[in-house]
C-alpha cells in the first residue's frame, strides 16, 4: 500500500457519508427553492446569490472533498494540492460574498448571518488551505482538520438552508429591511 492509500483509505467511510449527506442536502435545496420560488413574494436576486447560492457551494465543497479523498491517489501531493486549491478558491469566494453582503441594499445581514454565512465557511476554507499544505508533513493528523472543515460546511449549510427557506417563506414582501 502506498503512502497516499495508507493515509486516505481510513477516511473513505467518513467521506462516503459526508459526501452522500451533502448530495442529499443539495437536492433538497433545489426542491425547496423551487417550491418557495412559486410563492408570490418579493425577493432580490442579489439576496439569493448572497445567501442561498453559497449553501449549494458549501455542500458542493464537501462533495469535492469526498471525491478528492476517496480517489485512488498514488502520491499524497496530488490530493494535498487540490485541497489547497479548494481552500484558496473558497477563501476568495467568501471574501466576494462578504463584499456583496456589505453592499446589499434590500437586506442588512445581522450578526448571525455574518457568522453562519461568511464566518464559519471562511474558517473552514482556511482550514482546507492550511490543511492541504500541512498534509505533506503531518498527513494523519491533518486529515482530522480537513474532516472538521467538511463538517463545518455541512453544519453551516444546514443552518443556512433552514434560514434561507424560512426567511423566503415568511417574509412580508411589503417590508423593506
């Protein structure tokens, strides 16, 4: 068994479960957004792009991690660099979301929104970035951090999905926030 397989194989079940959960939750988001979009409510496209779309991106990140970790790598450097790239792109994505949320005029994010929609994912992407780099030096212990980031994405996504759906379902379209 090569180094990559020795490090990654013990995590296969975790990522099968996490990836399956993320895929199922992504599907549910599509269904719920489709149902809620049929309601006669005023919604801004910038609000959906800033608060609903990132939830799908966070679930997709878990799917990506599951694919990376469960692939049959011959060298640990290959998944490590893919995880680093995911972290870099994710940090850039969340920074873009922070700017978009700050500039929104239809809705002002509260502390809970900043924490769950931007803060938790930013930390998770930073963990991926650092974890991918550290993976080459301390691969076994680093895998726990990367798994923790996957769980942060799932927990944040679940919270954000619920928050988005309840906001869209009960919001009064006549009230400007």
